[in-house]
C-alpha cells in the first residue's frame, strides 16, 4: 500500500506544480516507512528470512521516495527529524494505518504550550567571545558617552506632546519636498584598487568623516547603501562594527567588507556562534538569531552598528525590534558618539510612524520624547506645535539629524544605465550540505580519471611525467566528463548540480524579490525551471504579494493578459518569468529592477532578459540582481559568463562564436576550474 501511494506521489511530481496534498502524502509515507522499519527490526517473532524480506520491500519504497526527492529537492525538508507534521498529515497517516490493518495509537491530549522562557535563558556567549574578553582582562569599559551625553531641558516646548507632531510633519510635507540632509562636498578617501565611490555615495562618507554619526540612509536599492555604510565606518574608525541584516544578504555583507575594506576582517554569526571570530573587525548577524546574542553584543564594546533593511524593526512590540533597540542602547550608553546607521529603501513619506523604532535605534527619540540634539534643534526653532510653521521646521530638524534619501532618477548621472549586481547567498542546512557533497564527489571523480590517465601514460615511460598539473590533460578529462554528462540524465553531473543549486536558491531569491518589491515597487523575477517559478510564486502568495506569471505553456491570450496585469495594475508587484519563454519579445520597462534567480549558460541569454526592462523609454537606471550560491560552482559559472560577455560584441563584427559554442565553453571551463582546484587541494601544484 505504501508503494502504491509513493507511486501516486511520483506521478504527481512529474506534473508540477506540486500540490500541498502531494507533499503531505510524501511526508506520511516517509514517516510510516521509518516506523515500519523500526518495528520490523524490533519484532522478535520474525525469522531472519521474513525480516530480510520485509526490510527489502521497505527499502524499495524508500528508494522511490529518494527518486522523488531528487526530482524536487524542496521535499527534502519534510524528511528532517524536526519537520512539522500538520494535523492533516496526522489524519492521513491514521487513515493509511487503518487501511493497512495497523492499530492507530491514541493521540495524546494536546497540552497548552509552555510559557516562553525569559529571553536571558536563550542567550549564548560564544567561546571566541570569552577568549576575547580574557585577552584584555584589565581593559576598562568605555563609559565616556555618559560625560558627553547631551542633556537638554525643554523650555518653550516643556509639557508639549512632540512625537506625534514630528511624525505628522512628514505626512503634511508639500509634494516633492526632499527628505535629505545637506551633504558636504566629497573628499578624498583611500579605497582599494579598482574601487571608486560615486558622487552621491561620497557625500554620505564625507558627512561621516566631518563628524556626523547617525544616519537613516534610505536610498533606493541599487544606489550602494552597503558601500556607503562600510566606507563610513572605515573613515570614522568605528571598529569593532556590528552589522544586523536579513539572513538572505548575510553572505553578501561579508563579501562587500572584503571588497570595500579589505584590511578589515569580517566574521558571520551562525546559530549559537560556535564559529564566530570575536577578534574580527566586523561582526555580521541576522535578525533571526540576534536574540541569542543580545547579552554579549551589548557589552562587547562595539563602536558602530549598522542595521540593514531597517524597516524590519518597524513593529516596536516585536522581539526583533526589542533586540535591536537593546543592543543600540547599550552601545550608546558605553561609547561616546558611536556610528549608527539604519539602511532601508522604503520611502519615508509612507506610514512614517513605522520609523518610530528606527529613530529610537539612532538615539533621536525615546518612548515619549525627542532626545539630545533633536530636542535642541526643536527648541532653536522657537516654535510650538500650536504655531503655524512648526511642521515644516520640525521636519527639517529631523532630516538634519541624518536622513538621506535619493532615488535613481535623482542621481542618474552617477550610475550606469544598466548594471548587474551579484548577491551571494549561503546555502544552509541539509540541501546545502548535499550540494557541496555532490560537487566534491564530481571533483573527485574527475581527479580519479586524471590520475588514472597520468599513471597509464607514465607506465614504462618515466620521462612522460609532468611536474605539477598537466593543464592539457585537465581539459581532456573535463571535456570527457562534459560529454558523459550530456549523454546521461541520471547521477550527479554539472547539469544536475546547477539544477539543484537553482532549486536551493529559489526561496532566497524570492525572499529578496519580496524585499525589493516592498522598497521600489514593481520587480521582474526570472528563472529557468518551472519548479523554481512554482516555489517563488508560493513565497509571494504567502507574503500577500500579488504577482503575474509568464510561462512557455501559456496561450497568447493568457500571456498578454498577464503582461497587461503587471504593466497596468498597480497592485501587481512582481512578474515571474521563464528565462526562455519571456527572454525575448516582451516589454516590461514599467520596472527598473529584476532578479535573476538562476544562471543561464550564456551572457546573451542573461542580456536578453535584462533587455526586457532596459529598453527605449526606460526613464530609470536598470539593476539586475543576480543571485549567486557562494562556495559552489555557481560562483565560478557567474565569473565565466562575465568573462564571455564580449562574445556578443565580437559576433556583430563577424568574428564572434556561435551561441552554442559559448554555452559549451562555460560548461567546460567550469569543470576545468573544479578539477584544477581539486588537484591543488590534493597537493598537485
């Protein structure tokens, strides 16, 4: 019976999208196979022959499940020991057990959930942090901030409720009123070779170098907020620096630290922080695990703190917001004038109360009143909320605390008309480990072929030995592997690996797309495979983001209707496009941002996708966010595609290569690189 249900699941997986009921069946069959195996092993009444027969049949069902999971790796998380079993899955499991003649155990009475443990019990102190503390046992904490804290006693404004009028002043601003503090002229800042700040970026860095220490940096995505923040930390020597970010961009921040401030070492906090380097200059942590680290981070002595996608803390009642505010308060109490930067692309004029927590993070207000320099600036206006000009003056006072907001159209001269921005992401969990293991197995298979070829060539001919790595032989081995991969559709090869990487990135790419849609409006999402599109659409549906879809199997009428919905309906924020079906012949220039969730094998295919929004009539610079799986072959493929980007231009002069050969070149070079790195790791150089 289990084999029959597994067969139903297998047939359903071959006709995506996969329905929730199919996922439930997959999980229940897996649970019952696991339980039946344990029961069979423990049943003393079974003889060796009968037990072996039962286990063989169960192994057959398990093999079917493995084959299904290989086709759609999103099912793998249902096999985790801690995977959630829904009420529907429990009911279906009981139904199968009864149909199979098994007794269904009574469900235990549901117990009320335990009271949440105090936050302090969840906190950890990584060993590296303890080592850092022990290395400076006599270092006194810096409480100089207490001596420099600005204490302003309200005079004219004593007794007035000020926070609500401050928020309202932004809502009442006249149309087109800029929300950007005056910025000084850019000054020279030493940067790594090949790096250069654009003028709008340099203005923020100059303000920080000139003494400004709190910023609400609300530039639109694509204007380089990360670079501005990191270089500002460099010129103000705000180290150690704490960076709090969404999980999807955690790896990218570490990458950007290496690009913009290569002399500063970054460390990324995972889980309980077992691998964190407390001696690093920049500590990067994601919101989801900050609660475990609030204690030591508040007392560590950070001299700066950056909060990326700061609209994540708009709900002051959430644990996420409370953690961020607790750490920033400790930093402001201990350190004189720390660098505090909140980064968000959300426009300031919408729901300004959402920024209450951000202003509090920056130290501009507390729960009830303006603080320090903001209160002083309000007093200097010599106005009260009852006076006519208070709103305009109050708004200016807040902006000059450090609000910086530029749109792409405002700085169009600074940025290229079209650019590709890589966003490295980390593939965590079982899927990430599986992909890295498959990549290692592929590399070792090629290493074995290489060594066999070397051994065969030198038998009886010692003079044929080559010192180091024989690059010509490497290319021949890689070419043979590529030919073999093209001829077989099973097993781990470069094509199945790239497919699995795309599936693993799908959720992260959709998550980042959702962030972009929240910040800038309409976004185009491109993917190569249907299952990646399905997963993205499910993410958007779960987030309440309205989307349209362009796929190859659609009729012209449906396709036209979906394009019209995206281009004309303001509520449709995302269009999910097939890279092959929507890569040519359509106009999506209502958007200026796109996400490339999967890599193509050629620069031409990537360029065709970008050209759906980078067209005549596009009034804004276009940014294509390319999602790259860090520490996998995905990163090498992206590098090779960029190297091949000149092929299209040369083809126009009649000297270029054909599309097919360009694709094969990237595939071959990726395998060459993988094999070369593996040989170097084995000691051949």
